[in-house]
């Protein structure tokens, strides 16, 4: 049955620390709010049935100040569950748990303390997509047991690092490095070492020519340089240089040294005899590349050559020969004859005809020996040096025709077989 009361309610027991009794009055039920009229005291309370709200007067007045003290923070369910709720997987994500590392996050997961696990795996990134695992360490050597994957890494406590190259039990492991094979310095330098002159000698560089070596330096391909110098050898100690070539002629410009040499397209060779700009040059080889330096011809007539008195006998048909020559060339002509003095103690004379001209007279040369030949079949040798002066030899092909005569009595030039046959040799001294 309903109970109605009014007046002041006092507690039946003393409240520790509270000297005076607490006045507390239930002032009735209100629907939808606290009292809005009337005079109330601090501690008066009422119940709003409609809103299930409990009100208490915190400041006396008309109607006073009222506070809603209903327990609004009550839990009605947990993770959608009611009753005796227990933890279930998925209640929270790692991102909702303070200081929990998040496997799904691309952000760095920075641990403050040490991380410990049976294996630590790096599952690959751009440019190094294959996973690898740090599996631990041994005192020495690679793992000898256990099942391991390709790319697993083991660290040995003696400074070696092993990588599994073939998965298996225990797999195949390769020692990729140790403290013993580290480079501690390069050429006695440490830090960021860069190339310096003297790091290597030519002898230490594969296929490098060695300037200091006395061994032959054999190049497989062509060697090209502004000049090629031969710096002298025993018996030929002076330096000479091959400096190149022209179409023809000696260099007309540039500064050159004595003994510099050029080889021209026309086949001529020039040597610098006096250094200078361009220096003094002498041709030492004729052009064309086909001119012989020496020709020799022997007589082949079927009978001996005879003459009387001062009548010339031309044996050019038998000994006629030619030799190429250039301006300023020097020819050495050697005539070898076996003679028979005949009667009257003749003295023999020789001359040569070049292109129809008696060069013995023209060059002012002494003719053949003007003396009696006492012994029969005595071998004679006549040497004539032809020097190109006064335009006598202007270049081209020179034909030499030997002639002989006696200035008294009779005689003959023998033309029998073997060494008795006349012989003519012409040498171009500048070839």
C-alpha cells in the first residue's frame, strides 16, 4: 500500500565526518521534468517516471536548482553482445590497441625494446621482392640440421655470414663473407679511396705495354702515334723517328730533328740531315719501287772480240744493260774483261757510251789503262764512277754501252765460256 510522509528524514546512524544530520525529502513524482514551481530545499529529490529520470535539488529556491543524477553511463551491450560477455577474436584491431604493432599498416613499426622471435622475415620490397629470413646464429659454420628455405641467413659468432642457396634439410649454405676477408685499406689508404698515379705499374695491368721492360711489346692491332721513335741500340745508338709521309717530296713545313724519316706515296724515302724548320732533307730512295739498286750482265757472244790500232769495237750488243736513276744519283760502273794481247804489245783503252755520247770524254774521266799487257789472258777490271754533275744524269733509265780499243798493235777480248766472258756491273749508290 502507498506510504505517504512529510517532514525531515534523519539517518539512523552517524555518518563519519558528518556532524549534523542530513535532511532529505522526497517531494513527489513528476512526469516529464523536475519541479518548476514551489519552494524546495537542498537535498529534496523527485522521480520523473516518464523519462526514468532521478532529480535532486542542489540549490534551495523557488523552484530551486535541480540536477539529473540518473546513472546514464550504464553498459547495455559489449561488441553487440549482452549478458556475461567474454573476449572474442576480432573484438579490437591492432590500430585500436595502444602501442600494438599493426601488421596491416604500411607505416614503420618502431619498437622501443628488443624484438625476439624464432625467425625474423623480410618479405621483400620493390627491387628485392623475394623474402629472406634471419634464422639465428651458431658458434661457427652454417646450420647442420633443421629445414631451411632459400634466402635464409645465418650468422656465425666467429664473424662469418652464411646464406642458404638451396632449400632443404639442412639445405645448401654458402659462406658470403667474414671479418677475415674484409678490405681494411687500398694502397695503404682508407676511407673513400680514389685512383691515384702509381697505384699500379704497367706490368700489373693485363695487356698493358710496359715502357720499362726490355722485352718485346707485341701489339695485336695497329699502333698509331704522331711519331714513332727508335731510341737506339748497340751499334746504332742515335735516335731516329718515323714521322709520317707525303704524296711526294720532303716536308716543306714543321720543325724536324736530324735522322727523322718520311716515306712517301710515290715510293721515295727522305731523311732529315740537318734539324730545323723544315730542316735539310736528302732523298735516299728512288720513286716507283721497281728500280733495282744493281744490275749485272755477262757476255754471251759466240766469238772473241778483236780489234787493231785505234778502231773501237762496240760490245754493247753483248753487254748492253740499263739501270734506273734519278737526279743526283751516283752510278758505279765495273767492267771486267779477259784480254789477249795479240801482236805489237798493244795497250788497251776502254770507254762507255750513254745514249750515244762517249761519257768517258764528256765527264773528263781517264779512259781505260793505257799500258802494255804482258801476259796472255790476264784479267782486267776497270771501274768508272759516274757522278751526276752538270746535268750528265738527269734521271730516268740510263743505258750503258761499253767499248774498247787498242792504240797500237792488235788484240782481242776473250768471250769463251765461264769466267773468261766479259762482265758489266752497274751499282746505283743512292738506292
